[in-house]
């Protein structure tokens, strides 16, 4: 009797690996980000005067209870850039054809600054995306001046 119970338990636990790797598991909904070059003008600005970050270096979308946290790192051309933010392409954050697009914008320094190392220039911005915002979303895209990054389900 115990042997049968142990065998049934082992068989049921073995099936868990297929659920873990399947698309049904919400932790697998968004994969690693991929970078593509963009054709937007590098000095494109939003209404408040901030410009797109020069280059997006890292994008991560992590599932959390109630939604997901989108974290993006970017490199401006020199030090001193500030006020990094992920601004939705559409003010209502409604996905277009299953694609939710954000622009990574930063404020320009007041005076000329040095270029220095990439580590000293890196800026990070984040945004919480609720389950309601992610409903019907297949891809999340973040746009910079020289490239964009995409994370797909």
C-alpha cells in the first residue's frame, strides 16, 4: 500500500515540471528582452522637454502579485542626465494590437558635463503594470533614441 502511494506521489510530482515550463504558468509570460535599432530622431522630446535616452542597455519584466514590474536601464551620452521615467506611448496605456509601448525619457543637464564611464552614466527607471493594464498584452516595448527593447509572452 505504501509503495503504491509513493509511486503515485512520484508520478504526480514528475508532472509538475511540464507546468513549470508551460505557457500556462504566469511566471513564464514574459521572456528575456531583445534589442532592436530604432529610426527615431535622437533629440525627440516629450511635452515637458525631456528627451529619449540615448541607448537602452537592459530591460526586465518581473511578475508580481497584481501585475508586473518593468525595470529598464539606459545610457545617456554624458553624465548629469536625470529625471528618468517610462512614459506610455498612449496616454491611456491601452495596448495597440497587443503591444504596450513606453518611451524612456530623461532630462538634460543644465551645463556641459563629461562623458566618463558607462557605469557612471547609467540611469534606471521602473513602472508597475497592473493585471488590468497587461490584459491582452503580448509584447512590451521600450523605445530609446538609438534602440528599443522588447519582451514577449
